[in-house]
């Protein structure tokens, strides 16, 4: 409480920077802060996983296949979370697997967001006919259930993690287009845009320098939420055999490999899914916090 | 109103043509020659190849092929499956009831639990119940449902032995598929235990498919309720001395329902995407499993036709939701 008060007092004195103000609101949401911490651990594992993991993720301990976790009968400390049907260390595979999910999230969101923002900006400033064409195309993409569309796209491109990422990015892109276009349309009405135009700003300058920064808040929230969607969809594709291919320790692929052993060895199924759930949950918690902190309309509700 | 309906329909038609074009184009882009794939490992002679190419029309210009396909679609002809040789249209509609039954049950499950959860959370805003329910909803919302399915199988089928792992009914029972809905058919058959068996097969897939809609509905109901509870007419009702049960149940919930119904309508696409995973895991003989199997078997006409039919279905549902929304809320009509 004291902390919050002094922070508030500070804010009265010094005109807070944008980041500072953001952090002030973000911090109020305890779930979001927890999410941020979990995400930080996840990012750390993604960067340094192979050096932290106790074993090589692909090394097969033939003497110890399907060994249970340490707290169960037959478990040993050398394989804390047990081993999979090929004798590979579960913990190491999970740790190394973090980087695939992280990578998927980063790449998919970058492609989908940058593409979507550019198309959305164009659509918002374009003459009506071009705008209509662009929005119809987005409607068409949105008419297909996202996972099905991604599945067919991967079937066309060939099953691999890269192609799964491309497919998911294409499927997620229309959301950014719609979001950007909607905020551009409402911002364009405002006086500051008109004055910028009167002063002589060209269309490109209006788009990128004047309007875009004021449309970013909802896009950032969407980016956080689609980060988790991307991880889920990539895992689902991996689970269906259309994402990362074995022996890659991608979490969804690990689940697919472990499926036939579910009734004999619960740990090979439980841990990869738990890793996906915790990661996605942390990102969604963060997304909720971001929305509260960035959206002035919701700030005090 | 008529103008609104017409303008919505006007956007429907180009989207429909586009969806047809995309599902047509996808199949042309798939690697591998469909005829060679169809011939399988036996190979195919040069003459037979040319003959088949002519039969399917693959030797003609691409726009002629599309025109043929498009006019065929309008007449309900989606081609025949390479594998079963049956018309795609027939296959789709013989499998569709299984998916529909599962989706309807999942939606009932989601609404029956999600609405009360959202209302309770909103009424107890900030208190323990609210926090517990909303945390649970967020977990449900983040759930990888294919893993959730496996966990449920471990617990309920493996450890407890309560539910079967796959299919729609025990092989013991056999009766004609009158409606295609197993729950109805099993009652109609009059066989002892058939209905219970169908119900037990349905239980886990329903929970799995309903989990994400449940979480979405609970969250949406809560925020819609909170918004409505802040309105003046609620304060008026309270001032008149109306009981809080009546206020929450009748005044608030009724008005909060509009956005919730929209969410329910719009989650049809989510349900179908979820059905792909759920049906694959539980070997549920519906559209989702059929699509996945066809993609793996490279059964191009099925993938093409199924993609188109599913997209059109999503579009029709969205259009209906839009129209209903226009009827309920006149403000939306003017745009």
C-alpha cells in the first residue's frame, strides 16, 4: 500500500513517462505481474534451454525407458520428471521445447502484426473500392475455422514447423487488419489529423507518423493474445502431425508421440500439456493486464 | 430493415464466391498430381492417365475448370471422393449429424454452466467467488483442448473406468440410423442400455469441446452483467425495493444476454475448429475427423468440398446472428 502511495506521489511531482504510467497501471493487476514473471522464466528457458537442461534432449537412455518421475516408485534423480518411451529425459525435452513455442509466438506475431497493420493502414486510408476489396478478402479468410485453414495450408506447404508458423500467421492476420482499420477510421475524424493535413503532411506521413501511434494500444493487446493463440495452434498442429516433426521436442509433437502410452505412463502426457497450459495462461494473464493498463476506457472499471 | 438485410446479403455473395475460389485454388496448389495420387502405388499407364485427365477436366484451362466447379457447387455437385467414390455432398451430410449432436451438447454444457457462473461472478464482484470463477475461466480459456482430452481419458477412462475412449456407442448395439443423432436413435430403438451407452460415449467429448466456449461465455456474461448493473434503471429497480434476485435475474440478465447471444452465435467457427481435435482424439465419426483423415489421405475433392461447406456454414450462421442482432437492437441497422 505504502508503495502505491509513494508511487502516486511521485507521479504528481514528475510528469511520468509513458512507460512509467503503463507500469503503474500494469502493476495493479496482480495476475498480470505473476504472468509476467512466468513469461520471463519461459523466455529465459527459451534462450538458454540447451545449457540448462540436465541432459541432451535427443539422447536416448535405452536402459531407462518410460521411467516414472522421481517421487514415484522406480524414479531416480537423474531423470526428475521421468523418461519417455525412447528413454529420453522428459525435463530436458520440456526445457529445450520452450524455445520452439517462444519462437513460434515471436515469428507468428511479427508476421501477422506487421502485415496486418500495413494492410489495415492502407485499407483505412484507401478509396472506398480498395477498402471494400481488402475487407472482403479478410471476410473470406475469417469464414474458415482458423485451425482447419491452417491445417490445409500446412498440407499444401508440407508439414514442418516453419510452414505451420506461416499458416498460423496468415490465419491470424485478418484480426490485425480489422483492428487497425477500425482505429484508423475513428482517428481520421479527429482534429489533430485534419490539422496535420492542413499543414501539408502527405498521406504516408499521416498514416505512419500521425495516426499509427494512436492506434497502437489495441494492437499491442491483440499481439499478446495472439501470441498465446499461436502457441496453442502450433501445438495443435504438432499434435495432429502437421507441425514440428519428431524428434523435435516441441510440446505438441511430444504429446502426439506419447498418445499411445497415456494409460501406462501418465507423465509422458501430463507434463508437455502442463507446459503449454502454464505458458498460455501466463501470456493471457499478461494480456489482460496490458489491456487494463493501455485502454483508458477500461482503466478504472 | 429490408435495406439492412439486403446490404448484409450483398456482402455475403462476393464472400461466397471468394470462399469457393479459395477452396478451389488450394487443391490446385497441393503438391503431387491428384491422378497419380489416386492411382496409388500401382502406377498408371499413359493412356489411362490422359483418359482420366480428360474425365476430370484437368486438361482444360484453369478458369474453365473453376467455372465448371462453381456451377456444380450451385447445383449441389461437389464431386466424388477419390477413396470411397461417393459424392462429397452425401458423405458430408451423413457425417454431419454426429458433429451437430456433439456441438449442440457442448454448447448446452457451456451455456448451462457459463451463464450462471458469469452471473454469480458479476453479482459477487471482487469477492472470493468472483476471483475463483474467473481464474477457473481463464484456465479454461487457455486450455490446449487436445491435452485436456487426454487428461480426462486418463482419469475417467483409465483410472475410474467410467467412460469409453472412442466411438459413439458400444458395438453390442445395432439399430438403423433414423435421424443420425445417436441419443434419439438409441431411445427409438428401444434396446436396453443403448441410450446410457450413447450418453457415456458423448460425455467426455462434450466436456472437451465445451470447455473453451464455457470459459468465453462465463467471461462475457460477467462483463455484460457488470455493465448493465451500473445502469440507471437497475438503481431505480433497487430504489423501488425490488428483491435483488429479481433485479439480477430479470432486469439485468435479460439485457446482458444480447452480447452473450452474439458470442454464442459467433463461436460456431471455434466449435468446428475444436471439433477437428476432439473428434480426432475420440474417434468420433463426424466432419472434423473426416476432414483430417481426408487431408492425410490426399482425398482432394473431399478436402475442397468439406472446406467450402464448413466455410459456408460458418458464414450462414454469422449472417443469421447479424440479422437477429439487427432485429433485437435497431441501432445496429443504421451504419
